[in-house]
C-alpha cells in the first residue's frame, strides 16, 4: 500500500465516525466510508516478480499499450511505447532498467486526455533518463510520467545521480495517466498495441545479445524461469 492510501483512507474513516456520532446513524457516513475503501484500493502496491537477465527493459507502469512507434529525437532514432493507465490500474511507477538516474526534467503543461497523442508533448509531465549499469550496461532508457485528464499530481522520489534497480519503485501518478518509454532503435519489442502490461513484471523489449563466432543467430530469449525479488524497500512511493 502506498502511504497516500493510508492518509486518504483513514482520514475519511475518521470523517465517517464523526458523522455517525453527530447524526446518530450511518446514513451520512456511507459516502466517506465508500471513498475510504476506494482510496485504499486505488493506492494498492502489489508485489511483482522482476525479470532477470541482461539488457531487459520492463514496463514502468500498469495499463494497456496504446502505441508502438519510431520517433526522431535530438539523440537520434528511438522506439516509443505508450502505456495508458486508467483509474482502475495500479499507479505505482517502476524503473525500466537498472543503473543510474542521469537526467530528471519536470515540465508544466496541460491536462489533456492521456489517450490523446498530443498529451505526450503538451501535458504536465516528468521526464526521466536512466543510464544502464551492470546487467543493463550500455543501455539508456527514457520514460515520461504524463498527467492526464484526472491526474493532477506526479510523484518521483529519486534525483539525478541516484542508483536504481530494474523494477524498483520510483514514484506514481495519481488518478489516471500515461507513461511513455523511449527505447534504443535496436531494441527488440516484446509487446504489441492492445496488450496489457504490469509495472516491473512485464517485458517491453530486450537488447540484442552478442553472438559468439560460429554460433547461429537466434532471437533474444526472455528469462521467465528466474526472476529477481521485488525490491520493496527501494524508492517506495
């Protein structure tokens, strides 16, 4: 459970208790009780098994893949995966790879519907770049936490220079939103439009692995048999 859930939930339960005491019945107290239940459910933070292996890029959030497209950035060609998080999805965000946070840029903007492609550039957002280290050395991934029509607050708990692990909790977006992931042009995608993904657990893409001389070239294998433990203590939102 994200801390905000306890704050909203227990505050509303106190309001419900006060209303019952003042009115002598549960009639007026039903609404805050229902809202408390909703907030406790909305801010859930389930355990996730993190895929283990070299050059794997996991989803930074829960939701549905709405777009996979090649885009041109100042750094060159990149693949972009867009994920829409509805109000019913888990809104905790996780790091796509392990390494160091090399850049964080917060941008004020509009609150267009997150399904609108224009929201990727015009909406309020937080842009984070992670430079891979260890098993993800040589990989650089940028992801954007994008506010939506209902989302009015973006939370990111790390700063530039902080180390981060693949699948580690790094923040959240409240009440419906969108996450865009910019991948290297050479990454091999493992998702398609319409597919549902889970933050930290679903594999978005994998970097091509070097092939030893004399060995046939085969597609990158997804390591599902072994998974790294969920880092509950790392950057918990």
